[in-house]
DNA sequence: CTATGTGAAGTGTTTCACAGCC
DNA sequence: GGCTGTGAAACACTTCACATAG
């Protein structure tokens, strides 16, 4: 086995490097060293080298990495040649914002459908996407080749929505509801709990100077 | 030194336990074992026990933990008796959604001010909060005792905003911009990069069955 | 008999430090 | 000289397994 095990933490960092390289390329910078790339991303130089070394040898001793070459390599590794169709379930404040969030499309993620349980919202349009009833989800997932589902419904509804998504064949879920979802092993769930993130920040605020003892 | 080092990963989990305990208390469930709490949060029983044991001995051998007691203990540890004032910078789609996101208030986080660089937005109201010019930030932070800042501006503006927040005395920042911020050591930054999270999900989608090699 | 609390073992990740190359 | 690629060491976190308590 030639291939070492790649830490789960490495992949998100590769996306960070890629963004930085895209910026650097725009400024016509030709080469960059691991330590400089690390400075720009708040990571250590050895971290940068190790992450990249999992996938091959792309650098040149003495001068560093070619920006354009490394950018291409990362795009290949990360599958940026492909685009993925995304559906959102729950078009409240947050869901609506995500629906219109321009950052996704730039990264090869296409928001192609939106669903809501609220009959009053069904049929309304948001940025060229017509909100559909949740009953239409399975059919739309197939028809539009959707592979990622975003859950942006209130906590108590989230598990039910997850089951509908899984039944429709979705294997990648981004969950904004503050509950722990139960899904089959083959389904990948990424929890993004905004309150919890903020709360965690505030914990450190509360225990800034004192000890974190009870 | 009586106090063992607490893993950084433990704190977010304590918030997860607390939410579950709040649910359990609402259903009048009196006691819970580590393994049952683990099942409900998708964590292992030993993980639950270890996390709690960092802060003391709250369980009873043979029967488990008292729901009400543990809930109280966690609220104390996590500083849920306090509330924190939050300001948001950047009232676009995402910032606007966060501004009106009801989940924060429930968790002791009060959104009290909003700022935007766009003069057209300044003076407008969103959910009882009047959008202010960024120049007013330092004064408002002091006047309203704001301790957490949320950055929801486009990437290129984020670093500048971070500097303004830091200069105003903010030590906790939640950053939604897809850039790595440079801030002094005493400032706590939590990056929430929605595109990156989705991209990471899609990476695993792309490499589901094949090897993740280049 | 059930379930906690906890050292010890195991696993995963990051940093160190240096040989080798440009 | 400067910088990469990489084993080895250090560190961090999770799981195991069991003595101990109700």
C-alpha cells in the first residue's frame, strides 16, 4: 500500500489552500513556499507540506511550489471539475439566505430545488427557484440529479426530513437543525449548528481569565 | 494540579448534552445513563462519561445521572446564566438571516446591533434593529456592551472589518467570510465557511467508491 | 446486577528535525 | 543559502476495560 491514510482534517485545509492559490494567481504570483502559504492561512509550514505530500510531490526544493501547477493539482484532487446539484429543505430566514447565497455557485455547487412544509410558501419563487411541496422531493431529486441536501427546518422536523432525503437516495446532508440526526452508515452528515458555534465562543469568553471549573 | 486538561472538542459536546437534557426534562424523564445519552447524541457512552468527569462526579453508580441535576450543572459550567450581546457586520442575505435567526436568543445570545458599509442600507430597520454605519461601531460596542462580533461581509472586506472589531475591543469573532483572518492572540475566531463545508461533503461524494488519489 | 469514573491502551493528528535537492 | 518531503517524536483525543459503588 503506497497510499498513507489521509487525516479527515486535511481535506478542508486543501480547499483553504486552493482559495489562497486562486488569489495568488490573480495577483500573478508565480511560486510560493510552504511557510508563506502557511502564514496566509494561519497554519504551520509543516502542516502545509504534510497535507500536500499525501497526494504527491509537487514542490521544488529551494523555491517552493508553482502557484499555477499546485492550483491545478488541487482542483483535480478536490473534484472541482465536477458540479453538484443541491436541494434545500426549509425556506425560512436561514434557508432563504442559503438559497440566494452566491458563494455556493462559485464553488461548483448548484442550488436547483427548494422544498417547504408550509403550504403558503409552496409555489412562490426565490431567485428563479420555485418552492415545492415536500411530497415532490423524491421525484425532483431523481429528475434533477440532486446529490446534496440541506436541512434548514426547525429541530423537531429535522429527523423526518432526513429520512425523506435518505429515502430519495441522498447520501450527503448538511444539517442546520440543532439535533443529532440518525441516518444509515452510508450517509454523510455535516452538522452546522450556528447557535452552538456561538455558544462555544461565549463559553471561552466566560472563562477567559478564570479557570473553567464549575 | 487537580484539573486535567479538557479537550477542546469537549465543550461543544457539553452543549449537545445540555440540549438533550432540556428535551428529556420536558418529557419528565428523571434519570439517564451515559449509554442512553450517547445513543441520543450519536456519541459513545465512554465519551459521555469522560466529558462529564472533567468537571466532577455527577452520576450515581447503578442508575446513571439525574436529568435535572446534570442540566443545572451543565448550565453552570457553560455560563448559561449569563447573556452576551452580539453585533453583526454585513447585512446581506446571510447577515440579514442571522439577524433575525430566533435560535440565538433562546441560547442567551442577544443580537443588539447591525452594521453595513452600504450607505443605502444604513438607517433601515430589520427586526427592531436599525442598521448603522460602520463608523459608529466602536461607540456602539462600548455603549451596548457588545462582546461578540459576527462578520458576514464579502471575503475582501473581512480582514478590514476584523481589525475594526478588534480595535473596538471585541475578543470573540464568528467569521462567515471565506478568508483566514489575522488577529491578535487574545482574539478568538470561529470560522464558519459554508461553501467549504459543502465542498468537503462533495469531495467525499466524488471519492465515495474510488480511491481519493489524484 | 447495573452503571459510573478512570487509568491504560489505542488511534489520529500535528510538530519536529533533518537528509537531500535545487 | 533556501526549501521540500518525510520518518520519528510529541501531542491530542477516543475507546477499552475494569475496579468500585449503589
